[in-house]
């Protein structure tokens, strides 16, 4: 939620603070998109489904909610494969901004042999 009271949507990277985000509005926005996808699926409108899925995966609200859920769950203190833990609000917002498809390069596979 921005200072003007509008929900944070799209690719809006406005300067916001993690602690002042209205999570209820964010959850409602994501839920509304999910419900629209479900309705379009029931109606077998596959073009609409694809367009709505694109909207959901690129929505800033969805990215905020994803980072919030990951940083609040019970495994939040376990670092991922990159060894990072997002604890501060600044780290969480940087994590949200890093969720983009361009420039993604997976880390090399680490093979571990298990003795039999």
C-alpha cells in the first residue's frame, strides 16, 4: 500500500517501508486475481487464464506476499542454497525487487554421492 492509500500493483517499485504495508489489501488483491484465474479456468477461457496468470506472476503485490510468507514461516532462519537470510525490512524489500525473470542464472548443480 502506498502513502496515498492505493494498493501496490504492477511493477511499481515505489519507495515503501516494509512495516507500513497494508497486508490485508495486498492479500485481497492477490486473492482477487487467483479467483479470476479459477473462474476463467472453469469457463475454459484459456487465453484469459494465461493473461491473468501473467498478471499474477508479475504483480508487485504477489511478490510482496511471497516474500512475507517465506520470511514468516518456521524455516525463515534456514538459509537457502545461496546462503542468504532476509531478516531486516530493507533486505526483504530488496528480495521483492530481485524477484524478476530477466537475468536469472541458476547456480551450478552440486552433486553429492550417498554411500550405499
